[in-house]
C-alpha cells in the first residue's frame, strides 16, 4: 500500500528539496553556495524581463540572500564556467556536467524529430547557408547574430531573420553555444572553445540513460512530485518517459505515495528530507522552480498564479510583474514590484495577502523588501497603498 503524505508534509519536502530548509549564509555567497543551489534546482530558467531583476538571478537571491550578480555572470562566461545555456524547462542555465545529458535533444533537433520538424525542415532547405554561418562563428567567435545583419556572405546578403534562424539552428543542434552575453544578446562560439575540456570528454549516454538521469535530477529537485511534474521539469515527452519511472521505482530511487488532496499518484525521492519546520522568508521570481509549473503550485500551496505581463493593464488582476512571497512553508502574499533604477526606488505598486495569511505577513514582507532594495542598490522603497495588504505595507514602510 502506498504511504500517505499530508499536504503540509509535501510542502516541507518540496521546499527542502529546493534548499529552503537551510539558513541563508552569513558570509557573502561564493561559488560553493552557487554549486549547492544548482545541485538542488538542476537549472535556472532564463528570462529577459528586467522589471525587478532578470529572473535567472532571483532563485539564488531567494535561497542565499544578497549576493553579487557577478557570481552567476562569471559562472556562465569564464573558462572555469559552471553553467551553460540550453533548452531545459525553457531556456535555462544548466550545470556544465549536464551537457552530455542534453545531447539527445541536440541530435533530435539536427535530425528532425517530430518535435523539431519546422526547425529541421528549415535546416535542410538552408544547409549551405547554415554552414557558412558556422564558419563565421568558427573564425570570428564569440559573435552575435546581429553582427552579420546586413553583411554580404557568399550566399548573398545576410538578413536578420535568416541569420537569426541559422544561429538558432546551430544552437539547438549543439554545434555552437553561448560564450557570453552583451546585455541580453547572446554571443555564440564553438562548444570546444567554451565548455571545460573535462565536460566535453564525458561520454554521451544512450538516450534511455539520459532520460533516466534527467528524471533523477527532476526527482531530487522536486522531493515529491507527480509523473507530470517530473516530466515537465525538462520538458520530456510521454514517450521519453515510457518505462523510466517504473525503472526508478524498481531501483528503489522513487517511492510511490499518495498526497492528501492530489488526484494523481505521486513519487517521493529516496533522499527527500522532511524537516520539522521550514523557516523561509523569500520573494520568488515568476520562473522559480517552486512556482514555474502552475498546476503544481496550486496543488502544493493552494495558490493560483499567472503572469500578467501580456494582459492589458485594465484587465490585470494583480499587476504587471508580481512576485509570490514565501513565509515559512506557505505562500502568504503576492506583490507587484518595479525596480525604478533611474530614480533609485523599489516601487511596490500593489500587495495582496492570501487567505489565512498570518498577522505578521506585512512586517515580514517589508523586511524582505528592504533586503531586496539593498541588494539591487536602490535608495528607498515607495509603497502605493493598493491591494488589501498595500495600506498596512505602506504604514509599516513609512514608520
């Protein structure tokens, strides 16, 4: 019979798996702390929106507290790099050791698997052009796709759309990778000039082994999860998953369990921790692994969360860039934030408490906002008393 897990236990397990059972370091976080977070999350989703700070910087802040952004920047550009960019959950930073586990996806993109038919078709139709772009990268890299816009190659003028398509094809196929970024624009180079030699020397596993290992990473990062949760973390297809979960159960790495209130079977990782208490206090990015799979967020926290960036302003329920606020083992509030860097202000446009939020929610949120203000190098916080939590937040901030 499957063990039954209470919902609160499941939350504590999930948050511990993501590193929220640990106290934030007292010293300035360094590469060891970054490595520890990466070992737990398995990825950092990349996003370009900088309303507060770009989303890939936030999971480290949520878990470690204030750190120097250069910690992640350097981990993505130096010869001792710790991460590379590729498609995982979405566009993501991944530990460099994961490179061989993503080779099957690169090979599918190049060969024309059903998920990549459009990309493969374009690649076949423009093979000579792609090879010309590849030679340019080999000769001139690191190079941005925009560097070739309007230039003349042997195959004709390089228009933006064609050059961008060629770079994307080469990136998906793993023939080039991100060497660094200029602003948010990728600078591409060859993997052998970017990734550590020891990583490139790692054997490429069979596709079934790669899928099994990706599920292992996903299961560790979740602690407890449904089959759909585990599959979604690296965007595996149902056919990719076929038989893999059963193998991990047979190996004793996953334990089938039932979670209170969940209508689907769940799996508990063999090394999952169940702390007696979670004492977290953190603002979460919209693309933090704790919340990026919205149906899981609802199941775990009874918290319905949608990003409203592309919703017309008059139709938004909570705001443009809304961050959930984690306190203890619950998401107790959400806050619409904007880092107004020219004015040196962290602007709180609105704040909303969740049903049953504890009495100290506003005070705890103000403390977290003050810490974020300092981390972002802003001079002050300005609170608009909008939302049911906004007036209390404004009063505490003004006192």
